[in-house]
């Protein structure tokens, strides 16, 4: 909760708003919304990110590093901070001394969201893609929604925008329990899995949090839920709108055709009856399920099936979600944000289905020590189908190292399973060099993880260009 209590936060009273951790996907999106709403927005962050350039282009002032002097520089009436910022940070302590209101990102975003006809997408996996699909359908159908997503939507070109209607589509994050602050007019739950071990010690605690989220939606608000997920089905109640495979759910998919090179088509069912064919550019069975959730949501928003499927046929994905990075000498390079064993399994299956005749070379960067400690065996099992596995050190995020926990735990499990080629590399540069030495024409390279591994694909392309130039010079 905020220092003063979220009920007392009146955004309209704050002309100057300062965001600590403004370079993150969620915080930068909130900054864009606040700027569009007419506030004077500033921010700070410890590292340069891709989002900061767009903020600066909008006139948002950004300082690197966190420092209490920012309070004098920007004179904010409200400080917003990410959960990664410690409560005893000097900048927050000084703000409290000065009587400046302090709030978490989710508190402020929920105030905006709860005042609108909010479409909230929750779930352990797939919420970025699903909320992106719903946002694109709403945008192309003329609903002009406000959007707040935890990743950058390729088709809109941003992770947040202020719309002109009462609709707001938002990705709701369960990682720290903050999704319980949101009261949707329409909810989607894609799945429920055990993740964010630093916050949820057991799977049962995750389920309890989702039950509270379900109970917090507006009166009589519809809820769309995936019937193919055991976790989601553990919280199902009468009246919820189900989606899944076949025609037995409220929304279903059958007659699936997978296209080489990516994408698929299927027959959509509503209430047991076929209503038409849907074509997707994005690969994978999980994205078919995501599109069913989007179809169900858009139907409740008053969008026709034809308009919805037309938008889905143009959906090219969110950045860092099975994103094509480039091609060199017949080698394709893709990048994905997956950081949970189930996400890795889905992404690898999608890539193998789209490119069945290519060797799959996977570079994985574990995210957080707590997650690795709890799930390292599951990570190894998920990676086994790859033709070769390259591992990077754990990306700590805001966690302190845990003694004995490292990427070598995953490597050892893989080696015990007969994958003698599994190895841990010291950094991105060493991994890029190893990949360049190993790949052959026709291979598919997949970088996957929630840390800075998103930079690796471009490094591999640059090294392949450099190797080619060196070979040409020697010739």
C-alpha cells in the first residue's frame, strides 16, 4: 500500500509526478499515460533501457541513478516507485520527510483502470500476448481504448497509450500480488502456475491470490478462463466463460492447421457451433488459446467476429515474444521473454512446429535465484528437446545471490540426462562467440529469458557478419 493509503491518492492533485524505475516496461507505460493525461512527468533509473528514448522524445525528463536531489530538481507532488525499489531507499525516505505522497506503480495504475471499463488480463503465462491481441482488436475496431501492457506491442509501437473511450485494456501482474488492487469490468485468466517464488512460497498461495483477484472484480463482471489449464480450472465458478480445444467450451478451436515458417489457422467455435476460420501469424498452440481469449473478450466488448478475426490475422506479436531478430547465411534468429519452464516448453514447441526441418539451438538465461533454485530440474527437462543448449549465468534482477544456486544446476541436470553438450558461458559475448562457432546453415537460434539476453540476438548477427568479413579478407 502507499504511505497515505491508496484511497487517498488523487492523481488530479499532482501536477509534477516522478517515477523511480521509469525505464522498465510497466513504469515507462505508466509514464506515457500520465504524460498524455497532462501531468509533468519525470523519472530516474539505474540503467539505460530501450523505453527511455521514447520517453525523452515525448519530453519526459529522465535522470540516471536514483538520488534524493531529484526531489529538488523536479519538485514532485507524487513519487511512484517499482517493487524493485527498497522502502528504505534514501529518495523515498527524503520524500516522506518532505511530505510528498509515495505510491507503488500498481496503486496509481489501478486508480486509472478502476475508473474505466477495465478489461484486465491476468495469468502466469501469456498475459502480454493476450492483452496485446485484445488491444489490437479494440484499436482496429474503432473502440479507441486506453492500453497498458507489460511489453511493447509491435502493431501499435508502444506499451501504453491514452485512448478516447471508456475502455481500458491492461495486463495485470500477479508477481507481487498487486493485481488484487484492480477491479475489472471484464477479466481474463489465461492460466495459473507456480512462479514468483520470492513472493509465493507454494502453489496454493498463488491460487489463493487468484481467488482474491476474482472476488475483486466489479459486480456481475464477466470472467473468461482457460479450460485447458489445471490451475485455472481449480478456481472456476459457475457462469465463467470457458475456452479451449474442441467445441465443448463457450469458445473453442478445432481443425488446426500449422503453417511452415510460422502461424496457423483453425475453426473457431462459439457455444458449440462453428462460426468461422481464424488465421494467425504468430506460431504455437498457446497462441491459438490466447486468441480464443481475445475473441471471447472482444465479443463481450461488442466487436463482431469478422472484425476480431481480421485484426488477429494482422497481429504480429509483442516484442520479445517469439520475435524475429534476423537471418544470416541461412540461420534464423528469434528472441523470447520466456522465463518459466512451461513458457520455454511452449515457445520451443512453437518454433519446432513452425520450422520442423531446422536444428534448434537454444541460449537460455535463468531469471532470479529463487526461481532457479525451485525449478532448475523443470528448466532442464524443458530444454532437453533442443538440439544444443547454451546457458548464461542467472540474471539476478533485484535479488541477492543464494549460495550454491547457479546455472550449473541446470547444466548438471542436462548432462545427467545425456546432454553432454550443455555448457554455461560467462557472459553474452562468450555465448555469442560459442553460438557463432556452432551454428550451421539452416539452423534456428532461439535466445530466451527475461534478463538482458534480449541483446544477444543482435550480437550474434554482428559476430556472424564479422566472421564472414574475416573469411572474405583471408580469401
